[in-house]
């Protein structure tokens, strides 16, 4: 008997992300006319998948000299140099994001009052400072929107305020589930019964890691029966139990919803039914297990 599995993820959150971008507040007006600062009200990071390498996104800070100035550029509300935690729906949900002045992520953005840049702008001169945002990889946080508001200030060397902007960082964590048999990353488990005996049992443990509710869809090629390889007209019924609960396979396909998140283990147990009046030969069935994140 062969148990094999597939993993699928569903894209979610597109409309929510759009609504958030449209609803973001307007930037504050400049406090002085020597130099002005411009920053997007919302920086939307690429969709985040726990199973895929995260992509970086640029955050442009544009500065323009009106009469000209010498100024320091400060970033507030970071948790640590080059680190910020975006907050999910619950107080304990955090998505860790790196901030750097380089696309490679090599130079962490300093926390105010240390400046991330010191600039001298002549009247009419413009320049852009790029910050790069990249979430940490393989974070198994719950699916949904994560966000955090940061403040960027443009100040004089003496500390006087020139301009400031409030910018919200947003990341859409996608519903994702993956599974394997045992701890070796196997996608196939073989249950060998050798010489068949009625009520004989074999089992395999399926480990699922999910950041949302998920569904197991079970498709039995023999519809819950072991088929004789040499004489397909002869078959033997078998029963599947998941964590002790019998699962019907006669229709060929059954879907089971689970609300559990995080790391979940499912014990798959196969039990042989009646073997009376069947032909000799090799008997087998294939059970395809599909994991779908909700």
C-alpha cells in the first residue's frame, strides 16, 4: 500500500491589502521650507510564503532642497538596528523584518537618534535615499496582514525639525501548509503487510506544518479496497483510520477539514478486512493525500 501526498497553498489577502493601501492616512505637511521630505504613506511588501525565500522591496525617501539645508535623516520606532516586528491580528503575532541601506541586506538601518544619512542639499537639489525591507525566512506565523508604523524625520544638525513622515509597513502572509511522513521529509510512505492476515494493521505518521486551517483530501485508487495485481476482479477491503477515527473511502475521495495551526501530527493506520474467498496474488492500493491551506 502506498500513501503519497501533495501540498497546495491558496492566495489570500489581495483585496484586503488594496483596501489598506487606499485607506492609509495622508502624509503630514512640511514643517519648514528649507528642505522637504517625501515618503509613501504605505510600503506594501511582496506576499510572504513561509516555504519560499522572501523578496526584498525598496522604500524610497525623497528629499528636496527649497532654500537648501544641511540635515540629518532619522528613522524612529525600530525595535533594534535594522530590525522591526510587524504586528498581526493578535498581540503575540509578529513578523520579523530586516531594514538595510543595501539591497543585499548587509548594512542595518540605525535607530534614531543615530542618523541613517547626513545630507547637504542646495536650493532646488533633489536626492533619494533607498531603504530595503526583507522579512526573515521560514517564519511560520499565522496567515493574514502584518503591519507597523514608522516615523522618518528630517532634522537640522542642531536638532530642529525640518520635516517628517509617517509610513506604514505592510506584509501579507499567505496561507501555507506543507507535510511529510516522519522526520526525513518523505512524501511517500509504503505500508508492507507481507502475507495478508485479516485485521492486520500498519501505520505511518504524517507531520503537517500549517499557518492556517487546512484540509486533507484523501483519494483511494481502489476506493478502500486492495486490488489483486494479477486478477483485478479479486479485492480485499481495508479500513483507514486517522488518529483513531475511521475515514470512508468507498466514494474514492474524502475531504477532512482541520482547524489546527502550527505543527500537527496525524497517525494514519490501515487495517485489513476480510480475506475469505479471494484469489492468491499481490494486493495493493494507492492513497493520495492532498494538503490544502484555507
